[in-house]
C-alpha cells in the first residue's frame, strides 16, 4: 500500500509535535540534571532525622543559600535518615572520617566514641540551660572540641552546632519521679559509653539501639523507656507506643555540623568561607525557632 505525500506530511507533523512535547517533558529534567552535574563541587550531607524534621529543613535552607551565593559552584544534597545506611550513625561517622561522605550532623555523645573529649556534651546535668550551652559550644569549649575532632579527621564547623534540646525520659510502664523509679528499668540509649555508664550509675539497665530501630524496640517491649528530646518523641511518634513522659532534662543534645577533613581541605578558601558563614547564620536562626515548637510539644503531650 502506498502513502500519499499529504499523508506523509500529516504524519511528519504529528511526529514533530509529539517530539516537541516529549522534549519539553524530558528536556527540562535533562537540563536540571546538567545544571546539577555542572556544579564544581557536588557533595552530600547526611543526618539521622526524618525528612519532616526541623533539622532537615534548616540544612536544606542552608545549602540552598550556599548554592545561591556561590552561583551554583557548590551543590550539596541533604539526605534524611542517613540515607538508610546500614549500621546507622557509627557507620556514617566512619564514612565521614574516611572521606566517603562530605557532611554529617551528630550528637556529641556519639562523636565521643571516636573523639572522647566531645563526650562532655553528653555528661548528665553538665548544663543548666540553653544559654549556658550555646555560650560553651560557641566559645572556648567549642573551639577545644573542634581541635580534638580535627585530630581525628573531622572538621567541625565553628558556631555550627544546631540545637536539639534537653533530653527527657519517655516510658511505657510508669512515670519516673525519682531515681528509685529507674532501678532495673531497661532504657534504650545510643551506643555510647557516656550514656551507658550514666544510666548504669542510676541503677537502670541501658540497652544500646540505633535510633532507626527505636520505635520497633519500644513497640516490641524490648525496652521500657528511652532518652531523647521532646522533638524526637514527636517526630518518631513514640507516643503511639509509650504512655509517660518525665521532664528530667538530664542531658543536652545537639547536632554538630561536621565535614570530612579530607574533603574540607580540598575546597578553595572562598568556598569554605561561604559555607562557614552560612552554617553560623542558619544555626543562629534555628536555635530560637525551636522554642515555640518545644512549648507546643509540651502542651500536646500534657507535660
């Protein structure tokens, strides 16, 4: 069967329209991909919080500001939940030190497994209030800890410690009103000596569990209680499997913004300056923003 030129022309017209529509649909994504690939420094940021967490939003905003200020030279993608890396926080910290990850945020008690001095952030009742915490972390103590981390292959950004609040106890079986209430209680802690030893001293039985397994451990009654700021109780929906919250404010928790020292030293000075400036800026913005959220969480949980 032969086709007429008119039929061929119609088919060609349709083909071109289809092609153009496909180009618009696919080409846009391709263009975006080229822009991302065209960044001079493409890097990754991990953290152990969910995507809906305040920390994730602060980090995304910070890195967007860095990208804009460097005119696209720096493109850092932020991955919540540690990008589901097997082994959780300890494994990711090793990745950072080895240079297989660019940026990471982590609690000082967990960093302490590699850099013992940073355990000071996890010493029970070391800080009385947030004003005291921030003065220490942004001052001489913070500089000392940064020096200790650098010796282990970690570059901690100056004034780069995001707030996570004071830790409280949430319990399945009974409220904790005195130390006697903790005797023999199985409490989930991070796998960190400072936490384990603290709760042993209080007569409890600490059970180290990575945060990504926390909800399941509480639901299965593998542990009776856990220690975390109210924000974590809310984000991980621990209220679904627990009944009590005791406001003990026993340990302050923060998110130290760290870079792989190997990666950091490979960056030009101007890029490092932009990152440090924006890190300090967004940390200062995040700290007071948390306070209304904390009060809302207290009200919601009736504490």
